[in-house]
C-alpha cells in the first residue's frame, strides 16, 4: 500500500528522475547545480517582489528569523507573495529532496538574502548544529536560488565538496572557519540557477567585493520528524492557507 507521504509527493510532481551525473554529484560532492530553473518572467517577478518587501519591511526585515549586519535578509517568505509558491514546492527540487532524504520531509523555511557591498562573509558552517548519533542520516537539505548572477566577486556561496560525509562540524576540526578552504567551490552561476545540497555539508557566504546585486533565496527542507526552522503552524496566514492544495499543506506540515 502506498503511504500518504508518497501520495503527496507524487501529487506535488516530485517524480522526476535524476540523471546518472546528478546522482553521482549528490552522493560524492553533496550538491548539484541546475541551470535555467527560473524563466525570464518569473525571475523579473521575483526581483520586483524581493525589492518591494525590503522597502516595505524596513527595520523589521527578518525579525521572524534573524537579522545580519552585512546582508539584507527577508524571512517567512511563504506568507509574502504567490511568486514564491513555485519555489518551495518546485517539482524538480522536491524530486532531488526525495532522493536525498529517502523518506518523508517537509519545508523548514523560505528566506531571502543579499550580501551588501563589502559584506556577506560567513564562517564555514553546517546548517545542522546538533550531534549526529544517527549519522549518516540526512536531517536537512537546502537550496540556493540565484535571482541575480552569482560570482566570486559579488559574494557567491562557497561549499566544501564531500563534507556531508563527515559527522564533525567545521568548527570542531578547522583552526579558523573564516578562512578560505583549499577544497572550496564557489557557486558561480547565472541568474535562474539553483544549487541543491545536503545541508550537513560545510558552506558559507563570501564577501561582495564589487557591490553588484546578489539576491538569493534559501528554500530549506527538513526530515519529517524534526522541528522546522520556522514553525509553519505558527506563521502561516489564513489567506496563504486558503490558496494551497492539500499536498502543499502536507509539505508545510500544516494539515
């Protein structure tokens, strides 16, 4: 008998087969980069909505999550525009998550971030901070959506391939998590691209040295049994819930 998780994921279109190359990259590197996920019109809608939210919320930006001195952040974006619904419930992204988790999962949060000129650097970190007695179980999968072209010069994220296979946190084994890592790969990609990665992998933002726009979205997914970064039962607005399908509500864990 098919369980409800599989039924809902099928309804969401999370049935796309990964290529052999994508599967190999996910298993060995811990991430995969997919281009042309966002078409031109959707991209423009994202940019306009992102900037409108920044202007509207002002000093209250990201109070639902956390603020950052050298980057603009937006939190709780599931409630802040229909343009984002195709992000957190995108069939291709959910298909990759289904492969990585090998079980049921849910949306943890959807946030925006833009590294400011001469800012945005982050220490290498893993998104899961707790001990992992169940290693190599995957608790978190993240996706970074490029709304603008990303480059090493404008603060694109860096990731250390293969570190999802390590149970340690970077701060436990590195002398200085703020320094460049000899194995790091920078997510340089044109706007419209998405990097999906096992969020146990060590990663972090870099400095925007040139000051060009560098807007991204972080669509985070978590094992069904773990607590969301942003409790969707607490934050979901009635007007948002009213337009969602049962499968989308299941994905947010608000059924």
